[in-house]
C-alpha cells in the first residue's frame, strides 16, 4: 500500500512541475527536449523545470558462486520419518562470510502438475545462519517433516539457497522420491458375535486404511466359523459363510458408498483356514490427496442345524489393499 501511494505522489509532482513551469505559449513543436536536461532553444523563452530521467528498472540477481553449497544437486529416496539431508556450506572467499540459509517450500513433481503444493511435507534448515572463516566449511542440515500424515507418493523438489554477507551465493536442488505405501489395520482384533442361534449370524469388522496414493484396490476374505478354532472340523462341521448374501461394505470417511460385493470362490487361506475371496473393488479419493479412511465390512454366516455342539466358534475377516497407479 505504501508503494502505491508513493507512485501516485511522484506522478502528481511531475505534473505540477510541468504545469507551474510552463508559459502561456507552449514550447515550439519543432524543438527536441532530452529528459533530464533543461529546456533551451534560440529566441524563445524557455520553460523552467527539469523532466526527471525515467529508465526501466531491472532486478539484479546475485550469480551462483561455485563451491558454496555442495552437492549442488541431490537425487535420493525420500524417507520422511526423522529424515535429514546434510549439505556442505563452504566459504570460497578470502574474508569471513556470514551466510543466511533458506529452503523453499517443497514442491511435488507430477507431469503437467509440476510445482503443485506438497500437502503435508515441510522442510526447515539447521542452522539458518552461520559464520565461516575463509577456506573453511560447515555442515548444514535440511530437516523434513510430514506432520505424521501419509506423504503422497511421487517426486519432490526442495531448493536450498545460501547467501553470504559479502556476495557469495550458493544453491542446492534436492529431488527426493517417496515410494507408494498402503497400510491396513483392524480397529478391533477380536469381535464378539454374541450367542449363536439358528439362522443368520451377522458381524461387522472395521479396518483403518491409509495410503499415499489416490487409488487403491480392496479385497476381502472371510472364513467359516470353526468350533474351538479347529480347522479340521473333526468334532463338528463349521458354520458356513453365506455366499449368496455377499459382503456389505462402506466407509466412515465417505470414500466408499454403501455397496454389496459378491464372493468369487473359496480360493485362499487365512492362518491355514480355508477362506473365500470377494471380487476386488477400486477405491479412489476424488481430491487426489491420498486415502485415509475407516472401512466397515459386514459378513454373514448361516447356522441351519437344529442342534449344534455348545462352545466357541471362531472365524476370520481379512482386508487386503493394493496400490493402483495414478492415471
């Protein structure tokens, strides 16, 4: 705002000088006037005043000084947890230099989206100011922090600039790659279905999903209910999974709308128990910031025997997540 007021005042001042310095007769049109010089021409009364000399201003950048920051480029895997990147700051001059070191906001590189905000990734430099004697060097460190959030998979660019008090200037460009990752964990390891009676048994399991990509594939596997957790079924047959009902699935975060998933066959095992896989389903985050949600899976079993041996029957539900490439 101050700069805007200053510019308007300058323009007004020039106009006033021209107004009060002019005579009733304007300067002859066949004369030339050079900005910054007084008006002068033969036989005519010259107007008073001086036009200020106006020249375009250009912003001058200090050139990069070789050997100030090394390495000048870094390409590395990006492991955010407690990650620090060491750089060597040197003084190539013949006098003591006090350097101010700054790191730009990290940018995520992604094709035509290069330069978009890096979401949770933050970077800081330690120390931010350091004094180095001629010919000596010191290590500075770039510290990374993702605020305990899932860092989006991809390549990130960080630019570090060191500016010395006597004109030295160094730059280091760090490009790091965050690999794709997905994690699944059960909210409760043990679920109590209550008393088993003849008819339908329904149990809902909840699973926390966290992925640093915007698209994953989910597949659910479910076992029968086995007496005393015995897969041999010697004492009594297991309570079968209701294949016709399929699975009901939704999520608390809204990435999955309530839907039914069909089973595709008894073709896997969980802890050596035969299990039935669901048809895989794709889950995507429309915002493109990575997935973080709680998935709710409801499975059903059918107890159709008139009498069943009393005891505890155990079953298992497993959710598997697979990272899918971004389009």
